[in-house]
C-alpha cells in the first residue's frame, strides 16, 4: 500500500479476508479471538501502517470518553500546580478516576460565560468536577443534556457535591484567637488588585471582593461570628500564591496599627504570611499570630495553626460521584478539625 494514511479497519479486514467486526474485536474484545488470529491481525496492521481504531470514533460509537473534566477556578492551570491544596485534591481525583478506568482533563474556563459554555460544549468528558461556582452555572443545562454528570466542591441546594462546612472552619479559628485575646485581626484574601479595607460582614461589595468564592465568604463569616467585638480588616493578595500572601502580609505588618493576628484564607497564603513575619524579625506565635486553612504538609513542618480538611479524600469522593452515577451518597460534607500549632499565641499586650 503506497498511501498508509488511507488505511482503515475495513482495509485491514479486506487484506485478511475477515470481517470488520473481527478486526474490531482484536482491539476492543481480544477474548473473542484466538491468540493466533489476533497476532495475525496485529502483524498485518503493522505492515499496512494501521495504528488502531480512532479514539474519537470509539467515543462517538459508545457515547463515552473515559474522561473526567476538572474545571479550575481562580488562577487556572498554573495555580493548580503551584498550590499544594490543588495538587493533593487532584491526586485524590485522579486516583478515583483510575478506579473507573478514566483519566482527568484539566479545563480552564474563560471568564466570558459564552466562551466558557463553548469550551465545555466541545470538551470530550463524561463528567465534570467544578472546583468552585457562584450562582447558576450557564453551561449546566447543555452538559446535562449530553449526560455529563456535574460534581461541585461547594454545597448547593440541588445536585452532587463534596464539601466542608467553611463557616464552621472560620468559627474554629475565630474562637481560638478570641480565647488568646486577639481583637485586632487582618484577613489575607485573594481577589482582584490589592489594598487594605475595613471589613464589615454586612457590606456586600466587600464580600464580592473576596474572590467571588462562597467558601472564602463563609470562612470570613465564621471568623467574624466568633469575634463579634474584634476589629477585622481585609488585605487582598491578588491571587492565591505564597508570593501574594507575602506581599499582602508585608503591607499589613508595616502598618502603624499592626494587627496581633493574621488569618490567611488558605494555607498557601499563610506560608507567605510566615515569610513576611520572619523577614521583619517577628516571631510567629509571639509577636504576631498566623493561621490558615486546609492543613497542607508544609504548615505542619513549620508549625502553622490551621483547620484540617481531608483534601485527598475530598478529591477521591468527587471522582467517585463523577464517574459512578450509582454511588449512594450524592451530597457529602466532610469533617474539619482545628490543628493548633506554635504560630498562634496570646495577643501581645503592647
């Protein structure tokens, strides 16, 4: 055969004098053929330059792709690999997907709703895990019409999700700091731009600047509920990164009215807060208290107080819900636990 690009399954079947179904079985159902016939088919395929059935065609015929999509939130793919939380979650998600013979596809949806809908309409996925969502999802109806299951990591009134109680997590940190006498706090949060603002739980504009993430708002809500008489300011890091946390905390610690405690809304921001404190000769837990959320491994190594959530298990459960429509529990709230370490201590009296 001169033009090997034109070789198809039918070409191979004609060459061998067998049916197209027989050739197909050699690749997809080998137990239906003798070992000798399979080897003959593969040898002839190699001779003709046939590389096997088209994955796209196979997916079209079966209606399944064997792929679980993961829709990234703020920061996209670079953030997913820079944030230890995301890496651990993805590890759990991939582990569960493999249990069902599936793979994970990372998807970064454009900010424009129409572009996001178009991306997901073309995505070759059987299910989609959404890392965060605010309000109704514009593309949800289209995906469900295709039979794509959607699993969120935030609680919703309906649908499938795996989450934690972020309000309770915030209360845990707030109660701990209240017992230590802290009444002047700064929250390190993500969000567009940077800048310090007074926090008021009733200020809707302020809440919207908390990155548009329900879990971030819930953590601040729980914190403020546990510290009703405290002064709580918010500094925006411009993104969830250690460098962002470092810059935002540095701004905080250089204030004339320096807070006695810094509460980072994620551990990766808390690591940046730790760096900023040491850079200024401050001892975490003595000169300023630092806490975070999630309990990534490095926080344990450094001794940073945080709220533990089972990150890998969260990813595994999200994957099982996504890939198994018969999984019995469709809405799961995982437990959280306050882990007190040396980075928090009594509020300095001066």
